[in-house]
C-alpha cells in the first residue's frame, strides 16, 4: 500500500507541474526574470507546481539563480504567485 501511495503522489505532482506550466506558459529550462530588492533576478526553471483550495490558487516555480557573471549558479530560489479567490467568482 505504501508503494501505491508514493506512486500516486508522484503522479499527482507530475500533473500539478504540467498544469502549472500550461497555465503560466513556462517550461523547464526557461529563464524567468523578476525584480527583487531593487535588482533583477534571473532563474532557470527546474521545477513547477501548484496548489488549489477553495480560497486560493498558488503557483511555485523553482529555479537555479544566475550569478552576476551570467552563468547559472547552484543556488535554488522560488517564485510564488498567489491568487485569492473573490467571493464573486464561483
């Protein structure tokens, strides 16, 4: 039973990753740019996921952060995109 549950968890995570990538239009290996603390941060996407509840949907994008010299480093950072459901939407 434990092996079956682990297999289901892996399949669910793969589905969440695919759905996140489809909704956001990003793929593994893409480079994302975001402002952070007044500077530009670049990440090479290594993992995507999402979570849905009645009140909110949030996406998580993990990636290797680029160094100042432009090469991908070893440091993994995450970008969270959070949407709260409005009471009007249902």
